[in-house]
């Protein structure tokens, strides 16, 4: 959203339309616990604006981060999050936007979110109980656990988007990701599991970290396309696949 705002929201919407590019997801809204210095209501108001922007972009979903616990008890932080999502769901429905709640690995969560595992996140989704509020499954945050990967068939229908990230297990707040296929995550297994479970949403490639920042942007795009093509071929052996530019 910051990059889009710097460019100009309306100009950005027009540019994307003219280019014929679809928008998989918009990042991000949240901070409902006050961890970013805004009040609960200010964060809700900002999220309402983000939903309208996501609708104008034709985005598949809006990524939502709860904000850190910020001195609250975990139960109170959860109540603040559930309250915000309940307030946002009707606007999201009117705009045709899914709210994709993203948990993060405990080492990376920091000020972003107090949700650091799948069960915590599903519990929030259950409390909100709206089809507009779903899960953002980031492989870099959730893909390390074999137990979590085994649960993909049961969560695929509740997943708004899958973020594909590779790397080595996080050791601190910095997300040191690698190019797809060059880390230690079983991305082929994950994509195959989502596909077998009937997931037909978008896969969004997330590349962060020092090594990525030093890379050539165009080469990263070419490599990501080829790597994703390979993942699809693992998920659908023998089927020809095409990855859009």
C-alpha cells in the first residue's frame, strides 16, 4: 500500500487495468492491538480504506496482521482482533474482498502479529465465523512443521491465498529468504497438498532478505516463473502448465 500510495492510488489502479494485470493480494491492514501507535478505531478506519482500495484494484484479498500483543493479555489482544474483523467483514463482503489473516513464525512476528501458529489463527477465524475472513498461508512461516503440512487438506477451503517463500529456518526477526527451490522448505509437497485438496486460489511469491536485495529484479522474476512451473508440474504430473508473466 505504501508503494501504491507513493505512486498514486488512482494512477496505480489505471496502470494495472491498462496492463491487464490481475492483483492477487494487497498488503496490508491491521495493527488492531495498538502496537503501531494507532488506536483500535484508527486501525479499523485505515483497514476500511484498504478494503475499498483492494476492491478498486480487483484484488483477491487484503492481507491482515493483528499487531503484537502490545502489553495486553493474550485474551484481550484476541478480543480486539475479533472485534475489528467483525467490524470489517460487512464492508469486505460489499467490496467482494476476502480478509486474509496471516500468522507468522514466532521468530519473525515481532510487532506484526501475536498469531504465531495455525491453531491460534483458526481459533480467531472460528470466533469471527464469516466467509469473508480466511487464512493467508505463508510457507516460510507455517511450512516448517510436518504436522501443519499434514493439515493442509483440512484448511485449504479456508485459505484465501498461499504465499510461497523458501529459505532456512528463521533465527531472528529478519526474514532471510532464498529464491524458490534454493532453501530447505518442501514447497513441492505443500503445493501438491493444496492442489489435491481443491485449492484454486492464487500463489504469491514472497522474496525478502539480504541475498534477494542484491539480486537482479528481472532475473528474480524469470527464476520465480520457472520455479513455480516446476512446482505445478510436481502437483500435476504430465499436465502442461503456463505461468503468466
